[in-house]
């Protein structure tokens, strides 16, 4: 299998225990996608009883579609790390900050 290596921010903590990629508050997806135009939700989340068997990998942020975030540069996240958790019962990127004007 051909593989590529790219630099991307790490998901340093995920509080969404019932996600299939989360084990012990660490996201083990290869990469996650955040949001849509104004909602910083974790688009990679999926509800399941089981969890990923891959436990050596820590997820990165592959894409960010939240135009209003100060860390979004050309649809990619430029924060050093991010945290994912709950904001009013929604699963969101907790590192999201409105773009400074």
C-alpha cells in the first residue's frame, strides 16, 4: 500500500466516549473532518458500541470547513492541536474561535 505523510494538527483529546474512533479520550481515526460553513462539528463522529482496534495512531485534522474559524486557512486547520467535546449537546471542535477581524 502506498502511503503519504503530511503534517496536520493532532486531536489531543476527545471527550466523546461513544464514538467508534474514541478510546480513553484519544481519537484513533487517521484524520477527522470538522464542520460546515459555520458549525464546528466533528463530521467524523459515528455512534457505535465497539471501538477502533487501532490504538497506536492519534488522529489529525484532515480538513476544516468552518470558514469563520481563525485557524482555518484554505480549508485546513492551522491550530497546533485541537480538542473535541460537547457544546450544548453537539459534538464540536472545542478549539474553534471566530476569526479575528
